[in-house]
C-alpha cells in the first residue's frame, strides 16, 4: 500500500474499486480530472456516487448498471456518461443483447429520438468489446 492509499478512507477505497470494476483505471483518470477543478471533488463523487449509492446492498452492480443505462438513455442529455456506463455495463456482465434490449425498451418510455441516440452510444460501446454471447 502506498502513502496515498493509506490516507484514503474505506469508503473512498470502495468507491474507487467500484469505479475500476466499470473500467480498469477509471478511478485514477476520474480523480485526476476532477482534482484539476477542486481537490475535494474526487472524494465527493467517489464516496457518494460510487461507494454510497452504487455500493449499496440490495442490487448487484450488473443490475445497477442496467438501470443506469436505461435512465441515461431516457434522459438523452448525458452522452459521455451514457457511453461510460454502457462500457461499464459490459464490463460487469451485461451482455450486448441485454444492453441493446435496454435501449430498445427506452423507445417506448423516452421516445424514438432517445432510443436512436442510445443506439449510437451502443454501437460505440460494443466496438472492440468481446462478449461471450
């Protein structure tokens, strides 16, 4: 354990491990970018969004990522987060077919334009990703 790790709280370590489950190296990249803006911002995002919410018991990370993709597709105004969470969903066990079905389902509830934008993100997310399905 390096000096930086020994200064982290258990909550921050949990948040960072969940971030890295979605994409290897994510915690370090996100922390670096957020630190440029404010030194407390990485901890707020890591501890709250990842440790406190994503890390809650009751739903596994695969299910939570499926829900996140559905919500971001329906919102239609967060393309970078949608792309990240689609790749993250694939990394935690969501199949390509499941991911596609989530996007298609959103056509009913969020409209065809949101679905079409989701399909664009889906195409980008599956590029170069191996799926055993």
